[in-house]
């Protein structure tokens, strides 16, 4: 059963990676509910700092599901979400975050980050989001380095 879960996580992470590559970005994200993609990153307005891959996927999922409550949804992100993206996940009740590369990997690829881990924010938030890390980490690091 655990291997099946790992394969499902890898399947959706590959989709997030491919979406990012197709959009010419070094971050990718999507939202899954009941084994269906309900939100994806897509094109972002140039220069608007609110539109990270995760926030765009969350906006998209909220619009598609016609709710701001994403309980039961999983956020797949090619990199550990920043504080803003973690907060949006928390405030919309996303149940699980699955990510590939971590904050340090992004910094090592030359992308500025605020060094606050999801583990730390989850602990401080009082509301526990299940966090699964390092899914297709190598591929996600390559994506960070590619742009």
C-alpha cells in the first residue's frame, strides 16, 4: 500500500514538473482532490509577487471547486513552499503538502528564499498539515537549476 502512495505522489510530482517546464518556470505546483487534478499553476502575471506556482494552483482549485475550503486536497509543489504559500495552504485547509526540493536546494540554485521551513511553520501554526518531502527531489533540483 505504501508503495502505491509513493507512486501516486511521483505521478503528480512529474505532472507538476512538466507543467513548470512547459510554462518556462523553475517552480511547479498542482492541487489534487480524490485523485483528480483540481488546480494547477499556469501562466502568471509578470512582476506580480503574489503569483507563485502554489498560490496560482490554490486560486485555480478554489475557483474550480467554488470554495475557499480545500480540506481533503493535496498540494504538490516542486519546491518546499515559502511562508506565503504555506500560509495560503494553511488558511484554505489543505490537508497535505508534498514537495520535492527544499528551501536550501532553491538557495543553492541561486533563488533567494526566506529560510523558514514548512516543518517549523506547521509546528507553530497549531494546525497540522501532513508534509511529505523529497518526492523526486533530484528532478525538482534540476528544474530549479534550469531557469
